[in-house]
C-alpha cells in the first residue's frame, strides 16, 4: 500500500522501544518473539515512517548495568538515532518490573524503596535529557494495593506528592528543559491503583509545588478499562492546558490491559479523539454558540503509540502492526477534516443555539444579572419538545467514518 | 431487633425524600408504591432513628407551583421538621427530569436552557437555606452526551465553570452560609457524562473562582459503576480537604445505577469506607511510618443514604430498607474499631517501615539530599524477597468483618 | 440521501412498535415525545423502506382492554398492514411492566402470578398468530433477583422449563406454525437475571420437551452489557441451528441498557456480525482448512432492530434514527462482501492450514488414530515461531470498514 | 488461630500445584518467589489441612521431559502423596503456555497443532489417571481470538467438539473411570474466548457424542470478570446434573484475572455460593412452594481453590493465603447453616407462595389446564401492591454474614 495515508516523519508519530520490542509474553505463556536490539528497532521504525522513539531507562540500559556499560550503550544508541534521523521525545522510568517495587515505588511503606525509586528516576531523567527528551512520563505501575488495610490511601497521596515535588526540584536545579506527564491507570497490575483516571491525576497536579511543569499523559486503554469517555477526559486536560503527552492504542472496556493496535477497537472513540487532537472542528463554532475563551486548536505534541502486536505475530507482523497504527490515525484525520467541513455539520453547529441574547447573563455574577435571569420567561415545554437532530448528526458522522459521505 | 446497632439521631444519618419516597418505577415498569407525602416521610424517618432529611427542590415543591403554593408547602414542612426534631442538612436542584433539560442544564447548547437552570438553582438555594441546609449538592444528571459531535467537550467544561462561579457569587452576595458539593457520575442517564468521577470533579473545582466553597459529594454507586475504588477516591478528596458530603449506597460494578441498601453489595469496600470515615485507624501510624502532616481523623459531616428499596417492596419494606442501611453502617463501624485496636494490626502498621533513617531525604528537594539518595546502597534483592504479610492482614480483616476475630 | 444503501422491503428489515414508538422516558426523566398511534408508526416505517413490524401484546392492545376493544384495534391494525404492504414477522408478551410481575412472571414464587403469565402469553400467541407472526419471542424482563435468598435459582430454572414446555404444548395443540425464540439479558431491570447470556439460554433449550421448536433471539446490547463477543455467541447459536431471530442495536460494555442506533457503537463488532449474517465468508474456506460439515451460509430470518432514538429527538429524529439503522447495515454488508472477495483475504484463509495430512486423524476416535497421533513428530518450536499475519489481516479489515481498501 | 474453622481433610479442600506454587510473575514484573518443588508443596498443603492437590501435566513433569525422567518424577510424587495422605482428585493439560499454542490448541487453524494438543492431552490423561484423578479439566486458555477474521467461530465450535468427542473415545477405550469438566472464561489471555461462560459450555456439552461423561468446572473469577451471577450459573449446572468440579477464588468485576483468596472480594456471592454447595437451604421449601423434582442437596465434589497469594508475599504469606481460603469457606458454611435454620427464614420461604391451588395447572400442558388458566381471575393490582419482604430478608442475611444475627 502506498497512498496518502502512509506515515512520514512530519506526522510526528512515535513508538516506545517496549512496544515494537514486545516479545509476546503474557501471564499464561512464554515469549513468542526474540528480544530485539534497540538499535535495530530504531532503524525499522525509521523505515516505517515514524519520527520518534521513546523508552524506559531499562529498555535501553539493562537494570544493574555499570556506568561504563551504560555509556557505551547510550553512545551507540545516539549514533543510531542520528543516522536514522530519529528523535527521543519522551523518556520514563521502569518502577514496576523488579521485585523491590512489588508494593509500590514512591508510595511504598518502606522508605528505602522510595529512596531507591527517587535515585533511579533521577538517573532516568539524566538519561532522557541526554537523549533529547522534552517530556518525562510517570506511570506508577505498582502504586496501589490489593489489601487496602496495608496503607492509608491519604499517605499514598502525600508520598506521591513528596516524590513529584522532589523530582521537579531536581529538574529545575539541573536546569533541564523538561516537563513531567503523569499517567493514570485504574488497575492491573495492582488491584486498585492510586489516581486511577486522568481526572484524579489532574487534581493531584493542582496540589503540587511546581504544578506548571506537570501535566498528564492519558492512555486510551487505561481510561477505556474503566469504561470512561477518553475524548472527554482528554478534552478536560486540554482545556486546563495540561495535555503534555498522549498514549494511543485500543482496548475493550472492562478487560485486562490489551494495548491493541490504534483504531482496532472502538473506531468511533478513535475518530473523535483524532478529531479533537487535530482540531478539525475549530473553524466551526464548535458547540453552536460563541463560548469565547475556549481554544479549539490543534494539539501539537507527539502522536505516541503505546501498543504492541498480537502474540501470534513474528517480526513481520510487528511492522504491519506499527504501520497500521499510523495509517488508521491518518485515515481518521482525513475523515475528521471532511466531516467538519461539511456544510450540514457547520450549519448544525452554527444553528444549535437559541436565544443567544441571554448569553451575557451567564458569566460573571452580579445581582442585576441574577435578577434578570429570575425574571426571564422561558417556554420550557416548547424547548423540551424541540428535536435536536442528534441522530442525523451522529449518522452523518458514522457515514463519514465509513467513507460513504463526503 | 433492639441492640447497640439501632440508629439514633446522634449518628447523624440522613436520607433524601427521593430515597424513601421512591415509588419503584424503572425503565421497564410502572410504579409499585404510591407517591408519599413528604411530611409523612419525615415522621417515619424520625421514628426510624434518622437525624436528617435532604431534598431536591421538586421533591417538596412540585415543578410549576405558584409562589403561594410553595410558601404553604414549605411552612407545613418546616412545622413537621420542628415537631419531629429533624433537620435538612443538604438540598439540591432537580435539573434532569423535565424535558427542557434533555440535553443538559448548565452545559446545554441552548443559552435559554442554561438561563433557566441558573434561575431554578437560585430558587432551590433559597429554599435549601430557608430549610437550614448547610450544603448544596450539584448532580448534573443530563450534563453529557450520546452523540459527541453535538458539542465540544471543552465548551461543556467552560459552561459548567461559568455556572458554578456564578452561583457561588449568588451565595456570597446573599450572605448565605452554604457550601457546594459536586457529584460525579460516569454515565446514565447520558451515554457519557462530563466530569465522570470524583477525580475529574476535584480537578474541575481547582479551576473555580471560589474554589474554597466548593467540594465533592462522592457516591458509592457512581464510582462502583466504573469499577473504581471508592475508598481511594474519597481518601483523595479528604486529603485535599474537599469531602463536603457523601452519598452512601451499594452497587455492582458495570451496571445500571442500582442505588441498593448500604452494605448489601461489596461489604469489603463498605467496611473500608466506614473505617475511613470513622477514622478508626487514626491512632495507629496508619501506614507504618511517620508521614507527618496527614490528618487521619474522623469525617464529621452527615452520613447520607442515597438509595431506595427494591421495587418488590411495599411501604413496610421501605422502612426495613432504611433501618438496614443504618444498622449495617453501625455494625461495620464497630468492627472497624475492633480491627484497628487489635495489637496484631497495630504491630503490623508500626512495623511496616524499614530504614526510616532515610525519611528526611524524601521531602523537600535540595542538592545534598539528591546526592545522598544517589549514593545510597539499597539491597533491592533482599527487599524484593521480603514477604509483606498482606494475606495475613487481609484475612484478619475478613474475619473481623465476619465477626469471628476480636 | 438516495443511494445504494437506502433500505427496501427486500432487505427484510423490521422494527418493534416499542422502538420507533419509544417516548423517551428514562429513570431520571419524563417522556420527551408523545405516545404514537401504532397505525401511524406502520405507515411511517413503510415509508422508510422497512418490511416488518413487531410488537408486544400491550403495544397494540392496551393492558386491560375488553375483547371487543381488542378486536376493533386488531382489525384496524390489520387493515393498515395490508394497505402498507407490511408484515408482522414476530410478536411477544409484555411480562414486565405491570407491578404484578415485579418479582418475575414464569419464575415468580406466587403460583397465581405464574398462572396469569401463562394466560397472558397464550392470548399474546393468539394475537401474534392472527397478525401472521412466525416467531414468538420470550424476554423474561423480571425473571431474576436482587435478594438471592428469596428463591432457589434451581427452582427458577424448573419453573421456566415448565412454562416453556406448557406453551409449546399450547402452540402444537392449536396447530400454529410458530417457533419460540428466547432472549437472554444479564441484568436490568433485575440485579441478576436467570439465563443471563445466549449460551445459558441455548443450554436451557437443550433441556426442553419440544426443543426443536425453540431457538434464541440474541440481542447485541444484552451480550455487550456483559462484555461478551456477540459474533461468537451468535455463531454458536447458528452452528446449533438455533438462531431463530435477532435483535440489532448498539451498546457500550458495562452500562445500562442503551438500545442505540445499530452501528453507532462498536463498528467492528457490527461489521463482523453483518458479515456472519450475510454469509460473505462462505465462499472462501473460512478458516483455512476443510472443516467438512460446517454450514457458512446466509442467515435468512428478519433483520430486526430493537433500538430507539435518543431522548433528545422529536419525531423527525426518530425516522432519521430508523433509516440510520438500516443504512449502516447495508453499508457494512457491502464492505463485508468486498473484504471477503479480496484475493489477499482468500489467500490468507486458504493458506492458513499446515500439515493438512493429519486432518483425518482429528475426528472420530479409534485406537489407531490415537496411536498415530502419539507417534507424530511435531516441530513445536518452529510452529511457535511462525508469524500468523493477523495484524495485517485485521488492519486490512479495518481499512475495508473505513472505505479505503477495495 | 485454632478454632472450629481450621480445615481438616474431611472438608475435602484441594489446591492446584500452580496455585500455592505460583511465583508471582505478572505482565509487568518478574517473579517474587522461587519456584517450589511439587513434593514440598504437597507436604505443606497436608500440614495446612488440605485433602487434595491438583495439577497440569507440566506442573509436575516439565515440558519436554523424557519418558524416564517422567517416570522418576511421578514415582517420587506418588510416594509423597502416600506419605502425606494426600490425593489427586483432578488433573488437566497445559495447552496455553508454549508458543505452539499461541493461536489455540483444539481450535487452531493448523491441524498439526491440533494433533499435538490431542497427543499431549492423552498423555496428560494417562498421568492424571495414574495419580488417581477422577476428574479431568479442560481450560482452553488460547481458544479464542483478537482478529476475528482469522477463523470462522463456527469452525472453532466444530473443532472443539471433534476434540472432546475424540478424547472421550480415548478414555472409554482405555477403560478409565474419568469424567471431563470444561471450564469457561470470557477473555484473557485472548481478546475473546470461545464458550465464554458456563452457560455456553453447558450448551456445547449438550451437543457432544458422550455428553454423559462431560460436565463443567465453573470458576468464580471467570464468571465475575463478565459481571455474571456465579451462584445462578452454578445452580443451572447443578440443576442439569453437570457440576463436576468447581474453582473457588475471588475477583472484582471487569478486570484482569485476579485469582484472589476465596472470600476476599464479594463476600455476599461467596456466602450464597457456599450456601448452595452445602445445601443448607434444602430442608426448607427453598422458594416457598413445592416445586417437586428439584434436588436441593449438597454438592459432594472437591472444594478446589484456584487462586494464588499476592505478589507481595513470601512463602509464609502463601500458607496464610491457603489457610485463609479454607477458613473463610468454613466460616461462611457455618453462617449459612445458621441463616437457613432461622425460623424467620423458614417462615419466609414457607409462606411465600399464594394460591397454591393453581399449582397443578402449571406443568404438563393439556387443553383443560389451558382453559382453566385463561378463565382464572387474578387480582393483579392486589398482588402488585403486596410487599414481598425482600429487604428484610436480605438484611437478615447480611447480619448473619456479619455475625450479628443468630
């Protein structure tokens, strides 16, 4: 396939080393693919049209490597990046695989574990910055519990705050140009994880010492596990200026963490998400009335895929998987542009508001506005009986997705 | 049954008029119980040992009543409250039943609907304050969507903020001693609702003009619908000083909104919640190390039940339901006190931390601490192999719940 | 829109009176649309291109009508059907709306309730047959429980069997040409419903006295509520010769019963379902090897939609909804035909099997086959390392759905 | 703790080698406990009060062992069993861990894989019988799909039937006294698994050649993943005479497969299940009317735990976990006996039926009964208004569970 949907570096697509390098091990079975060399993965990603590669510290530098080993590995990796024209936009710390983290890293009851997690993260930040990362992601894979009596959840909140505040201090002290992006997940591998959704994480950020340098990294699969609307959660983050990074993949509601190829489940949410990120609705008054002050423009960060190929695949299948993620994103982006340019859609959104003369009463309290609102005669029965045309709009959107309309 | 678990007004239990007055209508069937007079409900609640009664504006004063009718109804209701020694700790607005709100109240695309919602809420606030309410709840039953293209979710966020900011202004302007408590729900009756969890709502509050007067009203059923840990979400709210009210009931994960008798599903979460609210773990160092600054004391607000009797019940069943909610709460509170007083539990929590000498390094960044942390030798394999005793602790908790231990 | 996807009676699409007649009432709000006259609905359905209309007894003849009223209503309805060229392929009984059924109909603890349910169903069968129905559906909306101690679930199974056996006897005794189709649902309006999935229902049927005249009526929404694969459940029913009817709609996993427009959620499952029903994969050896004896041909029953328009819609929106259901079905059918005709797909399925020489050993036990199998040398490591190409296949399917491939 | 709830061999509790031997590896982290010697596990289980130990072929005899190695291992294991007085009531085949099974065993598209699965299972059956197993379990861990186009689900059904029919033939030909128990699971490790619930499996069994020797092995966690009522599913199996084995553990709805300590989640379902298995309700007329022919007696098979200790535990924690499973079962059994002996419960069930004079009309169709039923006058409004007392009953049950009542 060679067409308009083939990815190019201009699309700013990135993959984690752990995604295309996933060997296919799961709780019930052994690996089905050999462990891949990171440099090989970079070369293959570049050949696929990707722009960036992200990593956990241990993805590149095995846990327990000496300083000399680390430097050798990093030097070789940097050379490969240069040769392939690839960047490392994001890095993160593996705080979940080693048994020392079995009951949490930053929220562990054991201060020594927390101390080790701080130190490992500082080293990971150094590594990320050395490779050019502008965003540092925190996913607290073990920050949670199955036996709730083991820890007061308020202590967990406080410990997490201490950790992020400390590490923000470190970044500022080093003069690094780096932002943090916190990633929520409701459960797995822990029974219940602290800050289970992007909403909880956004709130936590509002309590930090350096909140301006901390945002979120929402993941499709993690919000879908809890059955939440991903697009609404991401929109809340964007509206607050906090969408610093994003993890694209696919997932069915109420299941184990699937990390499927982007768009391979729930095409509607995928379409709505791409539409939100690409800002295709921005031209139209998006909700039918002039809500001044809301920025509907395009998200300008990386389009990162945190997914992996089915366990049934060999390496060839892995690259089909990677291309599939990127192609589906581009197809949906094209469909979103066409949908939002359709005069019927623009007429719909432009015409949705009635009685816009009351708009000035609705923001900025004063007693006169309150009095005017209470005196207003609203024909509630007439408004209640008025059809809103949403079945037509949604069907039109479906037909755009299916490539029939437009 | 007359025993130590029978409720008394000192327990500060409250019910909504809509809960014990629920007539048993559902999407597939007609009402099975007659509509009850609010004054009758107050008398029966008082006889059951409840302390307070809460209400939507329309629960007491039917939609569309004249001012004279309203005043008569309110006067009679106040007389009943006095006669029965009952209070109205909380009031709220019905912004979901009338067709005018079919696509939202504060987030509707139609400014006239928003205007009407503001006015109805101001009137509801007046009513609540007249009845003595100290908390005003906002549950946006229609603030959401099925056809996502109908509205940009960022506009919904902004509109909700405009509304809450405006209404805070109204309360302050009136000189009312009233706080707002926002209630999240992930879905039903809308396909997806904005601010779907307590976490999203806590974040939204952090963006308000008068955030100090706005907190949350988490509901067991609403968080359980999404499969989230209720106790962890409530703990995050408490830690932030934002638990202003609470809705107690029971619900199975991933279902329609059940509003079951408190404790009738997921006794473990119910136990953990009561333990958190009652502060029984406060005496022990709750997580094994001195995390200075976290307040583990008792929640002092109303214990409100937002639940209703099965549709199979007549009025007698309704009062069995109400007593059951309160009795189970008290039984679990007694069990929580006993569990947290058990020397094995206290020894567990006291002994959980190792290497507490590193504690001073973990909060408040400075370069020396960072250097000390990076120089620290941590025996990760030894720590990883050390058993944490959580199976024993959780089994002990189970046996306390079952009344075997203690 | 007038194109190849506009519905015609040849497509055999049907709707329930209760679907296009749904007034938009839900647990939190009043109706938003007036109750429609059944004859009007038939005329409008015919104008939309539908072929059939289905009904509950009470949809047409209000509960409690006299015999004379009933006959008048039925005569008028039959005249409308004839005038519009519409058929009634399926009928069913409302055994859930009236309070008498609040704890079940056929499984109620009260024998009088069961007796009344038998009688109401016999009358409903008579009505259905009079209108020409060939299929009679049973959905046990109240057959379940919230308080499990109220009834031994084995008694519920036995009571349900008694009822279906009895009613089969009635149909045979009357000489009606009618088959039964049983519809499963996991919960709502009851906490847990007996025979919660199509699998449970298929098993129950295998224990009936006249099992040959009883099959299933699976509903998309009901299986999706429990997060099950609808297409696999339907396939199990087809393989057993038991798919007698089907309810098409859309639903998100783990939510209240949404009954959304077909294809408006989970387009992938909708595509796979249409592909299964239309039998487009039949030409190719569907799974890569000759599995003699499996019939992959087209389902020839009605394509019935059990869904309703959003509560935000007026009547115009209802007909947009109805046309949308049918159009999306036809678009997906066209895409399925194209996908299955693609040489890459046919090559894939034809080439999937390896070592087909062992096929004769795999069915029909005898000792020689057992010995041959145990002696067989299989290179498990080579097979384990072989990539299966499923990412490529699934991405190709996605692109067919999106209208890019083909 | 030494009390009436400590387990003894008379309780017939069994554990899998893979449960107490689980090393704590998960998708995000390495093992936290060393791999244990099976003989050691047997000795420790005996010391805990267990009666039996179950195994996959590979749990005892590593994949790829020579015949001589196998015989040595088996001989040593049998000696340990004898020395400890432990039995092996159940055995099963590991058809999921090796990459050769990555796309299924009995349903693989590759006939060689199916052939290998047949051969491995025959060897596993031989091993199980040699160790004394009376039940052979089939859990098709890889029988499913993520990319549905790879295989027609009807072919999967047929292949599974061929396999079970063949293996039944093998058992009969060998003269083994062995029954098969099929275990359903909705998903994980596959996206969707064939025969996802006990209901689907029961139906599949009804289509087998030797259905009399095949039953089900329902697992708490597997049905809870889909949010289904476990107790109702097990009851349907018992009513059909098909409960051949059972897997006890705990699980939260809509999550990854947790395999938690029995009773550590959803105590109510655990109580109801123990009550069903122990037959404590049998003495009372369980549902209020004489439903002749339903057997409410005790399940007499093993009480098998398919669960494992938290990953936070060391070996000591594993044995706390094992004892906890058994103790909670025994506590709940005692509570169930007390509840069902309470005169209020017996009065409730005895008095639930009204109008039992119509009972003879409700089974065994004839025209006279039909006429009598249609002539019957039922006061539907009076019955609809009658309260059923289920809130009182359920609260009483809650208080029995909590150890307050009785």
